[in-house]
């Protein structure tokens, strides 16, 4: 490249400056590439480490320390006498109920269908399995109410199964608003004591004994097709509320009775 | 004093670049705060097999943050724009897929995700959002020169 000033000294100086500039450009380019490569490697490493650590923190459901009455799907069956894990009929229609205790729609479901499900359970028409899961922790301002409540319910199933249902009912009756701080551990314990749970059992809620089980059961529920709460399964198949609208009183009851041949087999003269 | 068009474009591109970085950070943080929810959101699409759903759910925020850092630094801006557009294409495919399949789910793009009441589903708005993001990425792809960037520092050596 010719300069306007054709002095050979200037031309050599210009060439030298240009060469230096090219070296500098190359150095800068190399620096930038190294920065970029380092960023990518650090990010990939962080991502992989995070994945491994996180996957080990959340046990697979079969490995999690579960309430003794829990089944392999992460649910707590309730028998004809209303006691968790006792006198659960087999060979009948199985109803799985996936609920988050902070979820207002679950509360509505309970108000609409609670008594119907109780009577179908008591006369042995259905086997009712509760899945207290946690998908709404982000709605309790960092206090993880959903997980703590589900854990408390699991503890009661494990230690005081005769009060399992009453405790759930009471938690619904005292359900905190979404995006509040939920109920404190002491408040949850007080509610439990209020339905007859022994004080030492209620006092153990804050230990979080079954929190990992709740998380594992929630993940299992998600793998089984739960995408929100409440989710209802009948005979382990998702029940579509567009097909059977269980927010209309009586619809779910009629559907289950019809499925079960119209009432318990102990009374063959009953018709649906 | 006349302002050169290329100068104006550089300023616009800088804003676009920083906005994209902000959007990525805004998308990544809620996922990291409730990573189980992020995994559930990916699973709800029912596109990926289980292992991939878990892997994608947990590593997507890292991809988003890495890209955000590249954009913040103005490092390989044009390539960053391409990566952004590839991500948008993938997400748009995902939204179109669930729209077509009729799954009532929330996209989970900014945390959350999973099923919603069918009356709340808003695929058209989500698609519009995606289109907006594509426009940002396309602008940066076409006009990648920005102020305050490592790219600029590298170029200044030439």
C-alpha cells in the first residue's frame, strides 16, 4: 500500500507499524477466543456438576425413606375404616388423588367430592389413594409450605394413620392464600393436634422426615402424567375433566359407581 | 452535525444485545429457584424421553446464562445471535407442538410451566412473544456491531 509521502523511511515506518498492529490484532483475537472457550468450558462443567449433584439430592422414589403405608406410586391408600393403609380393598376401582395442599382448586375439588369419595371408599366401591405432592412451593414466598404440609401429612400417615383424613380436611379448612407465606410449622402442628394427633407426632413435622419422599413422589407423579393439581386417576389412567367434569357435584360419584357396576358387590340388588 | 446511520445502528444493536442478555437472565433465574418445576415443565411437552427431559430441564438455565454472559460482554455477537435464534426456533417448535396437540400447558419459559386451566392457555400471545424475540435476534445477526463490546476491542486491534 503506497503512502502519499514517498519517503522510503516513512514507508518502512508505516510497514513496521502495520506489522505491529497485525500482531496486536492477532493477540487480541487470541485473548478473546481464550475467554470465550473458558466461558463455555466453565458453563458446561457447572451444568454437568449441577445436574449430577441435583440428581443425587432427589432420590428415586423406590430409594426414598417413605411413610410405612405408602405404596410404590408415591401414594397413601386409605381403607374402608378411614385409616391410612388399613383395610384397603383390592380388586376394586382404584382412585388416585394428586393434591397440593396450597392449591385452591384442590380445596374446591375436596368440597365438591369429599363426601362422595368418603362414602364410596367406606362401602368398598373404590380404593382411594392420596398423593400429597408439592408443586406450589413458589407460591409460598420461599417458605415451601406445599412441601412442609405434604411432609406433615406423610408423618401423620406414618405415625397416626387414623387421623390422616381429618388432618387433610383441617388443612384445607385453614388453607393459606397463594403467594402468602403459608402456615408456619407451629401452625401446622396446632392444626394436627386439633384433630387429635399426639403432640409429639405433631412436634416432629419440622424435622422434615419425609420431605425427600414428597419430592420424589412429586417427580414420579410428573412422570406418570400429572401436570397440575388436582389430578385424578382411575385405575391408573388419567381422568380427563373434559370427559368427566369432576367439578360438577355428583359427576365423579356417578362415573365411579357406573364403572364399578353400580355399588359394592356385597349388595347385588343395588343398582346405579 | 449529521449522525451517521451506522453509528445509530450501533447504538440500537447495543440496546438489542443488552435486552437479549436481560431476557435470558430473567428466564434462567426462576428456573434455578425451582429446578424441579423446570423439569416438570419440559416433561409436560411430552416431546423428549424422560432422561432428556430431566437433563434439558436442569441444564437449560446454564445455557441461558452462558449466552447471557456472551451477550453482556459483546463476545462473538453474531454467533450469539445465531445460538439465540436456534433456541427460539426450538421453543417455537415446542409451543406449536403443544398447540397442535391440544395440551393445556403453560410454556414454562420464565419459570412455572405444566398444566393450566384451558381457558388460561395463550398460545397466540406466546407465539407473538417468540416472534418478537426472533426479531431481536435477527437484528443482531444482521447488525452485530455494538458499543462497549469485546468484539469491538478485538476489532480495534486491526
